[in-house]
């Protein structure tokens, strides 16, 4: 499949495209853009997910369950890293000689000749990509975009826009962020993670070097000066001199410098100080906003207009997302699944809780990550007044002998909680009016928000 075949609406596409795992947030984003550009799209997934009904209503052919027949007349098949090698549709495509693209390759083809903005980093990718998109739409541009979560201010996580700007979250977890050709690249931070793929921390750092090297000579690397890994990357790129570097953060080395307090921040642009007004809490979100500002300035947006547009950002799904309040107890949900992310989410929750207590229900994600960072997870969870830990959500991994949530709870002096009602009871034990309850993790812990609110409703109803 050529880039031209997947270009902007109006360009003819000769063959249908089939997505294996179309219900995934990344896969559905690419499919949504293709449908909007009049590509004949089909797709399947193991589960019947709401996004699949949305795509079907827009004209995609959707199947629940994997079957070789689902591939149909497809001329290209798109699959993500989570699809197993023995998937019957993947096998059928290979047997038939149908080209198989990784999701990132299909997304890269859609970018065509647009001015591409890619956002990478161990943490903060989704929020920063969302901020950039909301900002650009707020000042009147109509970019194409693909984001790793639904964004309330946008209504969806992906769209085909009329302007020649394409904003995309670039996932480093499987190395696929190297498949893009950005003009502007954002790096929020660089830490060791996804060692199941990379093997070593050094391999992670080298991958980010390769990501920065994708930029052309007249491109721009927008990078956080406050993160040690990102700052070191910035120094290497600046020393090589192959592209421009714009640093942001509270560091004196920052070109866009964060000033003021956590509750009253501002940003120094050149010699002029501007107030930074956000509705999302946390110092990490202030840094994410500076990254978005850096992108906007590079695209020619006026600083005051950009900062005003950022005020409209209300967050992304599962990024410190407010789920509801019952009896004065506020319930939030966050996707954090690395110790640094957990620490940032809990610090933001502390800001919201104020003088009240913070109660956390945490679900570790991946056996390999739990093995590598058990102690760090425990240290992050100590920021809460109470922390309840569920069993590990395996995602794409098979169990690793000797690896369980007990590696974390041993440092906390507790035991993992049983799932379901026991976990709800445990996290609500001792919660009172004014407190904050936060569910944390990249797995199905997100479903506990509704269960917690139901339990609170029941408690209020029965006095």
C-alpha cells in the first residue's frame, strides 16, 4: 500500500483495508481516519466494543471474533503488536500474500505530505497530544489527529482534518514510533520501561536517539529540560546539530520556562512572562502544556492565543478522569502504569484532595513491569493515605513464575486484595466526606469507578 493510496479525502483508494483488533484505541483511530477518507474498511476484534458500533455506523464492515473469512477482499491488512502470530486472520493474510502493515505504518501512510507532529515519551504522551490538538482546534485550525484515548473536548480520539497538520501520539513500547517522519517531535521524558521489548535501559535510550534522528535539518525537537533522560537526549541532539532543539520546563536551561508556584504558574517566553491557566491539576500537566505551547509557537500561533486555547483543555479519558461524587467522596480514574506516572497521578490527586484523605486502588500492568519496578511502585503508592493493590493485569504477557502483586505489597506491609466487592470494600474502608478515591492502572481497574460509586450510593441510601 502506497502513501498516495491513503492520502487525504478525495484521493482514490483501490483496495479495501482490514484491521485485526479494530476495537483497540490505536487501531480504531487509524480505521476512523481511513473511513473518513472514503477507504473501504473492515475489521474484527475478540470482543464487541462500543467503538466498533461507531465505526460500523460510519460504513465499516465489522465482525466480532477472529475468523479467516473476515479478511474478505482486503488488499491490505493492518495489525498491532498485540495480535498473536497464530491469529487466523493474520495467517490467512500471509497465506494469501496480502501485505500486512503494523498499525503505525498504516498511520504513517495516512500522514502523506502533512506537517507531522509526533509526541513521544515514557509518560504524558496522550495528554500532551490531546493538549496540542485541542489548542490547534481552539485557534481555528483543523488538524488530522490520532490520540491514544478519547478526548472529551474533541468527542473522539482521531479525525481527518482539512488543514495540512497531522498530530499523532508516537508509541515507543514496541519501537513503532520510529515509523514516522515528523517535522516537529515532542519528547516528554525518557525512562526505562517496556523492558519486555527492549531488554535494557540503554536500548530504550538508543531508541529515543533514533526517534530524534527522524527529524529533518529544519525540524524541531520540543523536549522537557526537567527530566534527566530527556535533558540528556536534548544535549546529544544539540551537540550533533542536525536539527533544532526547544527545551521546556522549570530548569534554567529551558527556552520555555515554567515559573511561579504549582497553584499559580506562569511561563516565560523570551523576556515576557505569561500566566498559565489550566483546569487539569498537577505539575506534570503544566509541563505538558508547555510542550503544547512549543509546538503551537513553531506552527506560527500567537502565544496569547495558544495559552487561551489551553484553558479549554479538560483532560483525556483515563487521565485523572473524574468519574463522579457521592456523599462528598470524589472518584477519579487514571491510566498510570509506571512508577513515575503513578507518583504524578497521586500528587495531582493530593492537590485535589487538599486537607482530606486519598485512597488508591492500584492494578499493576504486566508481569515484567511489576518484576522490574515493584519497590518503585510501592514508594509511589505511599503518597496515598491508603493503598489497595489488585492482582497483575497480564495484557499481552504470559505469567512469570514468582511474579505477583505480592512483590509490591511486601514493601507496603499489606496483602493483595481479592477482586470485586472485596476490593471495593477495602478501598472505601475509612473513606469519608471530602476524600478522594483514585483507581489506577492500564488494565480493567477502570471498571471499578462505577462499582465504587454504586457502593457509595448504596451506603447513602441505607444510611
